[in-house]
């Protein structure tokens, strides 16, 4: 098991806090929970591509956020696991253009299915509800991860201090 140093633990804790704050801020506009959602905080799900140590922070931040979910314990468990799975998968992506894809897929499938089950159960209409909710959640993830997350993936590697925490293949080449 890989051991985290103090900077990595601090970074993960800061990401957890930022995820929760951004989610609660988005809730003011009704964007954080429900079938139609666009969590601004989901843009942070691209961070494990640059900083693998942020994956546990995203998981904890999502747990804290989901404590206020309208779906209750189901969202606390499944929604948070979807974020953890997406974060771990994002850390393994080969390039920055694919890095936002895992959160879109994981949340579209897992959260979309969870919301469909919550709305209609596994009876008639489940697959219709699943299709609607899966697409709806995935579109919100696309906006958060591919628009806002791509900005993070472009800007953060240029910060010299942060480059010391990035895996070797993720550090941009020096400009002359």
C-alpha cells in the first residue's frame, strides 16, 4: 500500500472541503441533487489525473455532500462510491482529454440507476426512468467535467508548486 505524505493528505482534505462547499453552493440554485443536476464540484473529479492523492478527498467530500441528499442513505453509499470509482479510474487515464470521461460514465450509470430505482422501483418504467436519469446526470457531468474540469487540467499543471506533486508523465514540458 502506498503511503501518503503530509502534503498529499492536506491536498486530499482541501479537495474534500472544496467539494462539499461547492456542492452546497450549487444547492442554492437547485443544481446539486435530483435527476437534473450539475454539481460544480464534479469539476474536481478530474484532479486525480494530475494528483492521484485527491481521490480519497473527493470520496469524503461527496459523502459529506450526500448527507443532505433527497435520496438519503442510498445516495450516501452509491453516489459516493460512484465518485470514488470515477476518481480512481480518472487517475489511470492515459491523457487529459479522456480524464473527464470516467465521472460522466460512472455517475450517469450508477446515479442514474439509483434515481430511477428511487422514483419507480425495479418495476414497469424502470428502464425508461433509468435512460432519462442516466442521460440527465451524464449531461450535467459533461458540463462540469469537460468544461470546468478541462480548465483545471489546463491551468493547474502550470503552477510550479503543484508540479512537485504530479506524476512524472503529467508535468508539462518547460517553455523556452
